C-alpha cells in the first residue's frame, strides 16, 4: 500500500452550501477543525459520522457534468445506501437535489444531481 484515502474533493461554485447539503444527507460536522485542511470562503469540509471526509473547493467557472451526455461525462459519482428509497427520494429533493434518472420497474437505485450538479445515487440496502 502506498497511501490511504484522505477525502474526496468536489469542485463547486459555493463550498459551504454544498457541504451543508451533504451534511443534511449524511450527517456529520461541516468545517470541523482539522490540521489537514484550512477552511474558508473557497474550501469547506464535511467529516461524516463514519469517519469519511468530503471536501468542497470553489471553482469560479464550475461546469457541472451532464448525466447521460458523453460530451460532459460525470467522471465520478458516489453511491449512498438507504433503507427506504422512496423516503430518501423525497428528503434529498427537499434539500435541493434534482432527479436525473428515477429508474423503472422497482429498480433498487436512483440517480440525482446535488445542488452544484454532481451526480450521486441512492441505493436501497
């Protein structure tokens, strides 16, 4: 092993706003003091209850990926496990997520975009 994963960083237009979105989705603490990162106007972090860290970096010219468009590929997306897919669906929409693919026929996962346009999936346990 050469390294361990410290965090995943997402580019976005408003780091604190996106950190708050993911805090509401995953729980945890936004901008908790951590010697590894300095938070501020251009950088925000989320320390999740599982110990995983997401970071959010301001990108002034942020262009979100477009789901299903190979000209603007998603590049990366997280999957989040949920017990009740229908309930989680309503909750993430209330937080500002947008549906990208609801699926059909009782599929066990759905695709969304966060408020900055990054795709993510909710997957039934």
